[in-house]
C-alpha cells in the first residue's frame, strides 16, 4: 500500500469570492499565537494556511487532511473539558525541520503533561526549565553524558539539534494536562503517515525510537534508513525496559557519516541560571 502524498487530495475553491474571503480571513490570523479558543486544528492548517513550510505536499494530501479533520474533532471535544498541551500554535513545532533536511528522527510518546512545559518538540523543554522536573529529559541527558558528549544536566533546551536537522517528534502531538498518554490513539494514524513519508522521501535518516508507542514505527521504515530502539527514558520505563547504554547518538552519527551526511553536534551547554539541586555553584 503506497503512502506517497500529493496535492491531488485538496479540494479547489468553489468561487473567486470564497477565495478572496479566505485570504482576508487568513491575513488577520496570527499562526504564532493561535489557541484552541480561536480555531480548530483543521482550520488552523487549512483555513488559515498555517501549514509548516517544507511540508505543504504532505499536509495537502487527501489522506492527511482527512485524518487531521478527525483529530481536530477529537481535540475540539476535549478542549471543552480539559486543558490541552501544548497550545495550538506549538503543536507542529517539530516540523520546523523541513522534510528535505531531516537527518535524525527522535520519536517519543507524547508531550510532557506537566502544566506549561510542553514545547511541541519531543523531549525539549522551555529554556530555563530544569530537566530534573521532567525525568524523561533528565535521563536522556544522562545517556548523552555516558556516550561522552559534553552536555549540561541543567539544560533541556534541544532546539540547537533542531537547527541541525533533528526532528523531535512525539507519537502523539498533544496530551491532556496531567494525563500522560491520553491522546495516543488520537494521533496514531497521523504519526504513521509522517514516518512513512519520511521513509519514502527523505535522504538516509537515523530513527531513534524510544518507548513502546515509538518502537512500533520500525515496521514501516524502509531499509535504507537506520533504526535504533529502546525503552522510553521516563523514570517509570527505565526500570522495566532498557533505555540506557544503547549508544543511540554515536550510532546515529556513524550512520550519517557513512552515508555522506554531516553529523549532529549533540553537545548542550550548562544552564548557568539553573537553580536545580545537585549542581549549584561552588
């Protein structure tokens, strides 16, 4: 079954007047400040044209738009009763990395359910937030240290990786606040379409799959890519499924190097403003 996407799934405008009205409406809508109280997910992407740059053909495919419509309805229902993390404007932040620039995909489970800490980038925290508050992020930094990368255990801002082509993707792009895993089924089909598209279209890419929700993606990644899987780095998962010691980051760089692609600089500086216990200034 083919999952290549094209623009053929999009429906044309019904009239010039409708198209003009749409453009005027879009010009007044700020994609960077969108909230669930102002727009649905479907309107955000297709009415207000907030599709991430470099992913237009993917989002404009018939399969993806139909799936987004179903996700949008589910999130609209949930938004009446729950706080959804992250806010609408940040849901697709991971897609800052364009499809042609993807070098590494880190696939996790869902955004952190702690209030106001989800960024739209898997495992990446708001600058200044100490990783000790989010065990999955802290444990990932410990693994990086064990692989002998120079990282600060007080810095969970992973956006320097994003600028190098690392797609920080969660299997579910949203979550109910304080309810981990609450939207896994909502996003399952969409995430599969994303991974299949990367597998079919991207240059040789390293996939790091963490946790049971992520490991399932291995079945639809083609052989010209690299897969390294392990347990989720959350506090709960590390005791039952192995996460540590798999050499994820060094193996990903070796694969990139062998395929003529530049390595990722995984180093992260210490957060000098950290107030976390255990690494206070002397």
